[in-house]
C-alpha cells in the first residue's frame, strides 16, 4: 500500500528582522493547503535554517525578510544548502517580504526560485508551490 | 539499502532525516532497512514527555537538551504536533523553542505530524526512535500532546514517562487522571511560579497516592516536581529524578527493566501483527476485486455489510463458516 508523500516545507526567518506576521500567515496558508509546515521562529542564522531544513527533510525553504537583509541572507541559505546537503540536494528556496524589484534578478541568479513581494496573493503563492515543489521522489 | 544502514549507524544526518520521512510516508522497502537497523538499537534511553498544549513541553525539552549536552550526552528529539483533520496540513512549531541546538552536531531534532492514519503515529514514531537509537543517540526525548490513545501509546513506549501540568488547570487534572496518570513515572508542575502551584501539587499527590495500587511494580512512587522551565529552575532536579527512575528500573538485576521491556515488546508485536494483517488482507481484497463487489452488493441491497465483512475476512483467512 503506497501512500502519497506529503509535501514538507519550512518557513524561516533569518537575521535581526523581528517582523514575523507575514511568515506566520504564510505558514498558516501552507497548512491549510495540506502541507506539513515547520516554522523556525525568529532570529535564525542561515546556518541554523539550513541545518533544520536538512534534519526535517523538507522539500522547500520559504524565507521571509522585511528589513532589507535579503540580499545576503537568501543567497547564503542557498549556498549553505548546497555545501551541507551535498550535490544532489533538491530543496527549493523561495522568498518573500519587502524586496525591491531591482533585487529580484540578482536573487534569482543566486538560486532563489521565486520572490513574492508586497501584495502577493496567498492563493498565488500556494499555487506556485504546488506547481514548482514536489515531494522528493527517491 | 545496506548503504543507508551503514550511513545511519555512522550518524549521517541527511540519511537519518530521509529515512524518517520514508517511514512516515510508508515508502515500501523501508521495512528492510528497519530490519537491518534493529540489531543496532537498544542503547538509547527513551524519555516520553506529554501534557496539554501550552504547558511548556518544548521549552522544558529545550532545557533538558541543554543540560544533557553539558553532561556530554548526545540527544535525539522527536516532537509530535497534530495534523489538521480538515486539510491534512500541520504547523510544526516545536523547533521554535529548540533552535539554539540546531547547529549542535550532538543533537538531532525532528518534527512529526500525527497525520491521523490509524495506528500510524505509534508505529512510525517507534520506528523513528529506533533510527535515532541506531544513529547512536544516548537519550531520545519524545514530546507529544498526550491526547488520544495513539499519543498515550507513544509515551508509554518510553523508559521514563514525564507528565507536565501547570497550576490552575483545575479540572484538567481530572481529565489527565483518566488514562495517562497511570503511565506517569514523574510529574512536573511547570510554570510553578504561578498562583496555585501548591494546590496542584496536593491534588497530584492525592491522585498518585490513590493510584498506587495501579502500579504493578509498586515500589516506585512518582515524584512530583516544581519546575520553571523558562528560567531553567528545577531542570537539574528533573534530570536527577530521571536518573533515579532509571536506576530503579535497573536495580536487582534489572527486573523492572526486563518486565517493562517484555510488556513493551509484547504490545508492539501485537500491534505490528495487527497492522500487517489488516494491510495484507485489505490489499488482497481490493486487488482481487472482492472488496468492490461487496460494496456493489451492499449498494444493490443484496447483502448487508455485516455478512459481507464476515465473508471477506473469512475468505482470506481460509476458514469457512
């Protein structure tokens, strides 16, 4: 009896930014979409986010940033995931929050799959995840 | 497969993480890995921690981990949170209180959702305990919301079971009494700086004393400890109490330990047989089409579900009525 794998995602907040309302709302939307959501809480480092993501075997890490540190924090999470998780790591990283449009191309270049800025609709985010993040196969 | 077994024993975090997911998702083949791992289990000391939402389980677990790490013990944590019965999703937030340990290589923390499949939680959590045990963790802390039989069974499979309450829960203690009071080896009154802690202490004392005859072994009186987990008060005393309970289990040649282990194995084996049996029979019935035919017969009013289930089960077990 093969059951369908459940999607596991992590919602993470790194750095000193203490605004977690958005992250909590996203976490709830993901739960209501039927995902298992690991929430890290505030003030994480990229290292602790990555270590948690590996221990929890999540399919995606969603980073939230509202205080301007995304240009360092998001790419650092991607880099560490590749470093600690091995070459075949398949965890998707996406982000959201107060992120200027001109930063988006640079973030995508650094390996962040998608950025959801202010005004993004919860349904759109959930649908994007459903479409782009699949539970690990092997 | 054998590769995975070797990696788990070597303590490879990613392999362990993936294996626990495979257990949870019921991936075929996982059983073979578990079979190969089983001979490498039995070294870890398993502590179950249970209590209503908000009593401070995660905070206490976090402090216990810190203390155990100071004593240079390695620790595995399994934190169980409920799955929403409506959406199938879950928010697993226990890590929030424990994230300071996430970079410590001597600690492995994993959040599990109850998922609601019958018997599933108990079995998959026990398997996850085995994996962390084989990984070489000295202590494994299992945290659950202690509601429902499944979760009680989970904490029951621990060597030492801790039940947490907070002052002023009033009638909630009455609710605890029915079902899980009997499995508590140690009681913790957390947030003991709050009003009513002594009243709660007295109530618990009365209850454990009244419940004494229920303890088969009889000689262990569950201690009741006042703790303020947030301030790290009473945590050392709690760990002392755990060590005392452990010593008690091992005294006179480990009689109590053996008794518990026998009970545990008996219970687990019965459950595993039950699960396998149900799965096997159902699979066969569904694959062979008998199941759907019976559904149609009931729909058409040709048969009642009682007769149908009798026929289905007995046809597979090869016994005729």
